[in-house]
């Protein structure tokens, strides 16, 4: 099997001070890429860069909150200043402000979309400009979520941002194709500070922290594992082996990798001359509405004790 070698490539990973972002940055560095790590906390960012360099990689830290054009320009500029180019961007930075609709404030909504959605946009735009100037292609990897694919209770802002990110990946894959820049969304599922609050997962994550392996029903059945499991996808998508992969939403977690479908019509019905409210009411439950689509992230299927 070929070995993925990213020697000479340069990547920016936003929100990479800890968790999934740090795992993405480490995987890229371990395969030879030079990495700009990013966090809002200077000590965390510095520790992340040191972790990568101590492991034999090449990395620098850029401390800036993602969201604005200025922040995006700083991240891309740092990559060029330190390493002379930019080949890949991983947009991982994000925050949570979970509340049900009637309790969500404007600030809850705007803050989450500002980091996740606008931050992805501004960073991708700055990266695309640089990559097009270089004329050698590149990779944009946008981190999504199952919440953006299916919705999730209490996450109006987060689900909307992640759904928008998947839509931007599809759009940009078309716009950047001639420049040889691939754009894909990654949908990770892993043991993180957020998922360990899910009651069904909590005892298994606690056991994992004590050195016990996650059971197969999680790693295979739920596609749930460690951040490092998810990180395996990132160097692959940056490599030459993935040059033909673009516009996709790819799920990964535990032992499972999956391709998410794009939204599409699943059933249709017709009425000569068009529909009226009455004919829709008569036909709905026996035609297009006979089997409604489900919503929400499916509950984990935990085996009986």
C-alpha cells in the first residue's frame, strides 16, 4: 500500500489547540506537513505547537479568534511567512451556545454562526485566494457535524452553521474545480468534551480514559471512537491520492467511514393542472407524505446488559 507523504505541504488548522483540531494537526504533521495551529488561548496554542514539534513535526502557533477577515488573513499570512506557501486549510474552530429556540438569544445565535459559518467562509476565502495565486491546487477541508446533516435538539445555531458548511463545500467544489482545489466536508463522531455529556456514551468514555478500549457496538455500530480515529481522514484528503475527491460530505468515527448523501427529492406526486390545498390534503398521506423523513441524530443503540 502507498504511504501518504505530505512533505513540502503546508496546512492551517483552525481551532487546533486541543480535541479534534489538535488530532487533525498532529496527523498532518506526522505525515510530513508543516502546520499552523490556532487557538484563542496563547498557552494552549503554544502547547499544541510544542506537542507537534516534540513529536518530530514542524509547527507554529497563531493566536487569533476565527471569524473575521483580519483573522483569516493572519492565519494564511502566517503560513506563507513561515513556510512560503499554503496547500491545505482545515476549518475546525467552533464554540457552542446550546439553548432551545425560545430561549436562544441573538448573541447565542450570532456568536456561534460568527465562528463556525463566517469563520469557515473568511478562512476559506483567504486560503482560496492564496492557492489560486500559487496555481498548484490545494485542499479545503470543512469540518461539519451530524447535527448539520440531521438537526439536533437545542442546537439551532450550531446545526444551522454546520448545515451551511456542508452547502458551502458543495458550492465551492464547483467554483474552485478549475483551480485544482478540492473542497470536502468532514462529519466526525468522536469522544470529546461535548459527546461525553451524552448519557449513553459517558460510562464508555470514562472507561476509555482509564485505558479500556471502546466496545465494537460503539466503534462499528455507532461509528464512535477517538479524535485520532477521525484524524486519519485529513492527511488522506490533503494527499495526491484524493485529488479526484471533491464536493463530498464524508463521515468518520471509530472503525467506520461513510459517505453522506446530498439532500435530494425522495418521492414525488403529480396533479394535472397543479395542486390546490384540498388536493394536497387528500393526497399527502398516500403519496409523498406516506413515509415522512426522520429528524435528529439517532439515539445510540446500547446493547442490553
